[in-house]
């Protein structure tokens, strides 16, 4: 499989960056990730826009522009020939003489295989567990996943799918996904602040506004006791029902009507997108 490190097109096994890069020394950098379906990069403009928005906030020295990155993405898709895959774009903090100040960002673009949740998870829904944690710079897609990775042992121990973060009982997001509920007034609610606003979240909000009242506001853990439905959204999860949070069973343990409707609508949106850009 080929990848890019800055302007160099390399086999993944041959690719490297130096050990003085802040991504290695301090875990400093940003990234974005999108799916490729039938060789079409899904919602590419949205991901590129978010990538540069993140970079503008935290990366001091960038030597690549939008058109250059788009050209590299096109080259990888054509060169690797993997019609269903994921593409990851990373900007590091660059090489640092004192292991603290930023240098010129290194750009890494890789293409990789992807795995979706199994069919049973979509049919029955998944369990998530809660953890009191707030990501640094939550509106920036950073490479810092320390807590999410550390929590994997507890996730497996409890037979859960992922971790749902909260701050003093106020729900924010999952490790790599956004969270929604249908409340007892049949309104679709999702947190509007303190989160990374996902691209799938954005698309689902647009679809949902056609069929249900949508609110972007705080969700408390206590609200889950009255929630009729819950689901998460993400690039590799799409729209995935959540039927249990800790010991709270949601919707009688079954995905709800609104969730299923949005799952179908999102599938249709993706199919239309691929047809348009194929």
C-alpha cells in the first residue's frame, strides 16, 4: 500500500518521520479521516474543510494547501486501487529543537482497510459505558486519544462497544463518535458544544430536520432514563443504535423508529453521493 509523507510517495513499510517530531515527543498534531466507497471519497469537501479548520487553530507552519492535498488523495486512490477503504490525513507539530516549540508540520496521508460494526450491532443496538472526561480542545480533531485507548480494557471487561464521555453528568461525545437521543417529547437532541462536530453528525442533522424536531442542547445522564431512543454517528459507524448506557436500558433494549428511519435515510444519502461523484 502506498502513502504520502510530505511530497514523497512511498510504500507504507518504507515510510517514516524523524524522532524529533512533536507528534512523537508530545503527541501534538491533528488529523482527519474519511471513507472511500467505490473509489469515491465520501463527503470529501466537508472533511477537508474540517482538517484545515483544525490546522488553523493549532498548527503554526503548514506548507501544503487544499489543492495539493486533494491531488495527493487522488493519487493514492488511483495508485492503491482499494475501492472500499479509509484515508487518514495527519499534520504533525513538526521537528522541534527543544521538544516544545513547533516546526514545519509534516503531512502524512495513508489509505487503509476499514471495519464496520457487525450486522447484529445495527439490528439490536450496542451498549456504551460512561466516563467523566473532557477532551482538550474538543472542537479540534487532535491525534491525542490517550484516554480512549486506555479505556479499551474497561470497555472489553464490561462487554461494551465504546465510552461515552461526560463532564459532571453532562454528556458530550464518544471517543470517535457523536451522540443523539430521542427524548420523551419525540425531539431529537444532540450536544451542541464541548464536542467535535462530526461530518456524519452534520449530515444526519440535515436529514433529521425533515422528519423530526431537532435540538442542539445539553444532554444529562439523568435524561437517559426518559429517552425513547439513542444512537451514535461516525465515519465508520454511520448511524448505530445505542440500547444501553451503563445499566440504563433505552427503548426497551431495541432500536427505535426514528433511529431506523435515519439509518435508511443516511444510506440513501451516501448512495446518491457516490452516484453523483462516480
